[in-house]
C-alpha cells in the first residue's frame, strides 16, 4: 500500500516542480543578450529552447519511469543535483556547442517536475488525486510564468551567466529538502527497469484514452510554445525593441492560470476531466484570438496571455490526472509515454516559432496556434464520443475510467 505524503509534502513537490521546470524558460527573455555575448546568429540561439525540450523528452522517456522503481527522496534529490551541475556547465559555456549540450542536460534533469506531479498523484487518495496533481501543476505554472520575469531581471542585474548560477543554487536547495522530507518508501514494481522501458510503447496501444490524451495535449502544448517562444523575439525587435525585464513582465499575465489551477483540481475531482478540458481549451482559444489582433495594445496582449495560459494550464492538469487514473500503479510509465509524445509535439512548436514569425509575422503565428487549439478541442470531443474508449480493460483489471 502506498503511504501518503508527509504534511506539506505536496507543497514541497510543487515548489520543486516550479523551480526545476523554470530552467527551461528562464533563458528565453535573455536569448538576444546571449546571442550578442557569444556572437551567435538569431536562428542558432533559437535552438536553445528546442534543446531544453529535447532534453525533457529524453528525461521523460528514460528517467520518469524510475518513479515506479526508486524511493522519491533519493530519485528527486539526485535529479536536482544533476540539474544544478548542468546549469553550472551552461553558465561556463564559451560558445553555442557547449551551451546547447548543457541545455540538453538541463532539460533532462528539469523533467523532475513531471516526477513530482507523478509522485503527488500516486501518494494521494483517489478522491484527492485531481487536487494534488493540480497543486503540483500550479507550482509548475508559477515556475514557468515567473521564470521569464526572474530570468530577464537577473540577466539585466547580474548577467546571464550569474542568472544561471542562481537557479543552480535553488536546485541544490531543493535537493537537500527532497532528501530530508520526501517518502523513503521504495515502490515494488512487477518488472525490472529494462522491462519497464520495453513495455512503454505497448501502453499506447493498450490504452485508447492515453492516445486521446497525447493527441489533444500535444496540440495545445504546440500552441503554448508557438506563442511563448515567438513573443519575446517579436517584442525584442522593432517597433517594440523591449528589454529582457520588460519582456519578462508579460509572463505575469499568466498568473490567472496559476490562480485557476486549484479550482481546476477540485472541478476535476467533482466532474469529468473531459468537461474541464473542453472549457479550458475554449478559454485558451479566446485568449489566442485576442493575441492575434497584435502587440501594440499591452492591455489586450495581457488579457490574451492570461486567458491563453489559464486555459492551457488547466487543460494540462486535468489531462495528467486522467492519465494517472488509468492505472495508478504504473503511473510513472503511463506518464512517461504521455509526456514524451506531448513534448515531442511541443518541440515542433518551439522549432517552428522563429521561422513562422519571420515568414508569417506575429498574427500568422498566433493564428497557427489557434488552429492547433481548435483541432485539439475537435479531437477531444470526437474521441470521447467514441464507445471504443470504454471497451478496453485496464492493465490491472476493471474498466478504463
């Protein structure tokens, strides 16, 4: 039987998730500064967020299943220590090659944020799973939102290299707290780690709802990366020519998503994830429509970003709750499959953001994001209406919920 987390354990996991995932985004407002310092062309520096996402995908594929095998205190502490080392490597990078290599490692280690959500869901009672997963998701969203602001401000005050070292110190503090406070109970998996990795691809075939979660979640994450990677690039160029701190302030618009996540968890526990996800995607689509009107009116841009982030974060929290509920005993493996494919699709959005911005402009980029959101909504409604989703048995008997 899985023991519950200690008092404050869910909030510790939320803090760990937020400070870890922040490292994939804190560099974004400073990309032009890093490019100038290292004499890197803009298309090359745009690969830094892509490298972080690629590292995340590798971490989700190879490291997230370890939550089914290792004690939480040991696993989380080790990954946060590795994250601190990778950030120090990036801070010392003399050129693009080492910087990109470091961000591959940073992305892989920052995947500890997903492990935190998985651990929270596994150790939560079934009637609180949505709430606890949403609490960790709220920490992740706060980390993503504030990372751009903090990263931009620290870059202007200390320089981008010192900014990375500050985040490395936060990772080390998280490692110490995780080792001391998280559960020491080791899971009892039915298979070895190697067998677990080999069993990942068949999970996608076995669980139709997992396929639906991947398709819909991947599309809205593609939209997230299109908007948030293109936004700082667009605002740094004429006619706006904003600095990293001012660009980072726009991330505060997403605080609406952070505030909405606790309610998302309670609604997911009370109603179906489908209801929450459908409402969330429509909210994100409304925000994207406002963003497509342009960036010349900051209040409209701020409202658009607020609705966009609130919708996407709420949808993701409900979606992850749905994935964990498929089979809580194999939640690490199921989450691994989900997040690898989720980030794969998202990485496409990251890689396309700069070329789309150059080719289609801001409006064309946001309309592409809107199309992805509407397709996610259509797939979700069509998939949930299919009776085949309720026919396939779960891995441990019973019916897929």
